[in-house]
C-alpha cells in the first residue's frame, strides 16, 4: 500500500485514567530531527505588549502555570516509504484559570549549529540574509566604499537577518504574511542534510509567527512557529517599525491548533534543498484553485489598447510611455519591452511606432562604450542612476543594458519572422553589436558584469550582485545572429560563474532591481532562468537544462504556493481572489506582484516542455492566473483606473502597516500590464502532447480530451468566463518536443474562438492544424 500513514497520538487528559502517550509521538519526531542535532520544544509564552515575560515548557501533556492549567495534544504521522517526512499537529488548550497576553509556540532547537548553514524563509530570508546591511530606509544611498571597488561585499538593505559579526546573537521575527510559502528551511553542508518545516498561514488567532534565534556563539539555533505572531518589530521596506502585535488573553476552554509538515532529508548542496522545496511546497496547503476569470486573448486586447494610448512625441523623441509620466526608462519596467507585444499585433500603425521607438533608443541612449544610459527625460536630459556626489560619471543599471540587448534581439527576430526583414535597420543591428561587444569587453577585463556601469567609458561603477542575470541570454542571441563565437563563450562562462557563485554557493540571486541594494530578488532569479534556457536552446546541452531546474526551484521560493487568506473587508478579500502565483519582489520590497518583472516567463513553459515536469507547468499557470486577478475589469475593480490596467501590489504582509494588507494601490504600473501581454502572447492557451495524449491548460478555459485516433485528438473546450476567448493551441509529438522551442514559435500556434458560455469541440493534429467540429 502506498503512502500509508502511521499516526501516533498524545492524549490530553490525565484525570480520566487514560494512559499518556504524549512522549511517544514527540520522541518519534525527535528521532527524525536527531540527524540534524534537533529536538522539539512546546511552550506557552506570556508577554507584556511585545516583551517576553516568561516561557513555560511542556515536559509532558499538561502544564501548570501560576494562573492556569494547560493541556497539549500532539500527533505525528509518518508515511511508509517516506522516512524523511512527518505530518504533525499540536493543539493547546487552557483547561482552567486564565492566561493573559499569551501565545503558544512550537520550536525546533538545533545544537551543534554551524553559521555556514544556508537558511531560507521563502521571499524573506536567503542564506540567512547574513550580509552587510546599509541604511534604514527604502533604496538606501550607497556608501562611498561601494564605488569602483572590485572587492565590495554583497550589501543589502536593512532587512531581518542573521548577524555577520562575531559574538553577536541574532533574532529574525516574521509573520507568515512575510513568506511566499509559510516555511522555514536550512541546509547543513557538514551534516549533508536539509530541513524544511511547512506550516499554515494562520489559526483563529490570526497570522502565525516565524522566528529564528541564533545565540552569540553561533553554535545553537531555534526555528519557532507561534500562534499568533508576537513580534517586537515588524519589517518594512528596508527598515523596521513597532509591530503592534498583541498576544490574546485566554480563558477556560480556549484552544488552538498548529499544523506542520517536517522534512529531514539527505542533501549534498543548496540546489538539493531548493529542488526538494519545490517538490513539497504545496504538500500542506494542497493544490490551489486558480479561477478562470479573464481569457488571455481578452487580457491582450485591453492591455494593448492601453499601450496604444501611451505613445507620445516629446522633445526627446517618440516612444510608448513606460510609466505614468512622459520620461522614458529603458528596460526593467517596460521601456522597449512593451513594444514587443505591440509589434506582434502586426498592425502597420503600431509597427511604425515601434520602429520609431527603436530609432529613438539607439540614437539617443547609447554611450560611447556601447552601453546604454538607463533613461531620458521628456526634455532630453539623461537620467543618472544610483549616483554618489563623490563620483561624477553618469551611471546606468547593468540590468537595463541586459534588457536592452535581449529585447533588441527579440525585436529583430520577430520582425524577420513576420516577413519584414528588409525593415530591420543597420543602426539597430549595429547598436546591438556594440552593446554585445561592450559586455564581452567587461567580462574579459573584470570577470563579471557588475551592478552599475558608466556608459561613457564602459567601467564598472559598482561591482557584485547578479544584475547581469539576463546578459548571457542576450549574448547567446547576438552570437547566433551575428555569427560571433566569442560572445557565446562569454555567455556560457558568465552563466557558469553566476550559477556557481550565486546559486550554488549562496542560494540566491539579487541586485536586479533599480530600487534595492544588492538584496536577493525574484527578478534576477527568473531573469537568470531566461539565460539558462537560452543557452539550452542554442547549445542543446543538458547541463543548462539541469541548472535551469534548480533556478526554477529558486523562482518557486519567491512565488505564492497557496491561496492566502486576506482580510475579508480588504479589496482582495472582497473579490475573493486566489493569489497563488503572485511573485514577491525582493527581500527589501516586502510585497508580491502580478507576474514577472518584466517577462512572460515563457522559459518556465519551455522548461516544462523539455522535461515533462508538471511542477513547471503549474508554476507558470499559477503566475498567469494570479496576474489576471489583479487586472482592472468591469465587476472586478482593482486599480480603479483604466480597464485592463494593473498595479504592482499584492500585499499580505504588514510592511506598509496592518491596514495595507489585501488592498491594492489606486494607480497603474505599465510593467505589470506588459508582462500580462507577454504571457498572453508567448504562452500557449492549451498545450497538447499527441503521443502521450496529455494536455495542459494555461488559458482561462476548461478543456478535456474526448477522443484520440489516427486523425488526431478531439478536445472539448468550455468558456465559463464573461468574455469571448480566442485560445491558442500548441500540439506536438514527442519527437517534436525534443527540439527547443524558438522565440517566435507563437506565430505558428493556431487559435480557436470560444464565446462566453460556449462549449465547442475541436480536432487537433500537428500536420493538419486545428479544425472546429
């Protein structure tokens, strides 16, 4: 029998003559924890405000305090054939008396701790955040020693972290609302083991607490989960504020339960922990329930309508406004990215506008070195980035230059694939060649790409970080297009470097956003996945696919694995939105957002196609559906702005105050609209494997296989949304699936219209296309 559970139960009462078994399940869990020098501690904590007054520990199933009598029931279930995991639940009850300002806690205490252990709290803590921290605010100014310094240590904003100072104890206090998955994890290189504890978002007492305490000697550490969270300080965007948490008063009969899954498993590396996490991250919460509310074709329609209205002609030039003003920002948040779906419309007016923006970018923003400046005001003044009064040369983000190379190449490829190859201007190609050459020179000189560069000279102004995460993808594309083998070598060498230094050794990538320090962030994580899949596409070498699987697992740590409970009276709560798939920004910017900044994530789909692993399909499906939940539509108002608009806040934490939880911001962000358009464009609505007779639905329709024979596969499609859908279908055989998917493959996907409320039947055959029956 598979997955047979053996459950051990510790009973509550002693007075009724029942035999106490509490120690047996506790010892069973302690046996699992023994391999990592761990043990369990169950306790009741009393507070004065948020100051801990006392902790009373359960040594058996009852506990007598000065004011009351507590009982505890402990259950632990092992799964036959899976010795590395246990299902655990603990209930606490006040049997008599009172307990003022009290919380209950389950702690995992680890002796023989090593400060080199990799510690992870998804979306909040990576490698313990054990790095130099600066500032006490959002996007703090860099100190002088960070400029033109190849030895600069990785430097983060003022976030919860384990200490780097000798002889200093550490305290990380979070609530489950700070995590993409309510979990705490670590990898021990010395023990060759990994540890994961999954818990629930909340109990009836509210959000639970996630606390990590390390002693001054750094040889012991505790991971604690409490009901409710009682933190002295809550973390903000690079700072801290008084939490306002309050432990409840208990009276006779009050009780609460905490549920967990605990994993202790063999692991030889940080990637092993990451892959294990991706496999199990939904094990406690279960499969989530994405809602079909907005077909991808309708999303594409309304978002491109907004973009049409954003084209401006100003003294600096002609372009689609990237944000809510007329200044232009290259890359990162939409500049020369939102042009791509407009080009895909294959509409002459929009194509001419896209060409005008390409002209503007290459003529106005490229510096002498080949690198681009990061932005320009409508008046024509270059916008400097991350400047210091001690250093005059104007700087630009490496991330924006990586975007510029990638998207220049993608535009050129799409123009040619659409049959307009003669329209590709030599100036665009020359700009791409100059930029690729600049990256190659920097790599050959410095062995990295840095975080900020000087477009005039090509010098790295700020070193370190993974700001160059997307560079290998752009270089690989340029190498293939311009037949330059050196650039492909640089792409591969750089990808190996970042994978080894940042992913394997630190379990994070970061410094990719313009508003953070070198903090771990989701954008570099998914951006580096773009590069790894690009190298797989151009080389066909499985080593890149293997690295991509690890990187996708790292991406999953940033992505809601479950549908969080938001306050019932909040905007998200009222809409009953299911937000599994929303992506947290960075360890500084403590909120999730709809979609990847700024990409479709088609590389996640490509990874699914190349491996057949449904976890990757689930990941990008979740991301797309969470994005749709944030789109402003009639009867589903989010931004209170334009129809089809969206914005970047899906806030489960109290980083911006408890009143911000579950509430959107009444504005719009072009980048979230852009990645929505890109998902609708570059991810098929339905994917069908003809040989395996399997399908996966990414669009907001229902589909099932009715019949499979020599003539093809018959599908039934149902559209339950309030909008007509035009669904793209990608069907292929196993043989076809072996070949990596091209960047413009979406041009060949047939589409079928399914009206709102309609059910239709279609026949799919890769050789004959798609037929409506």
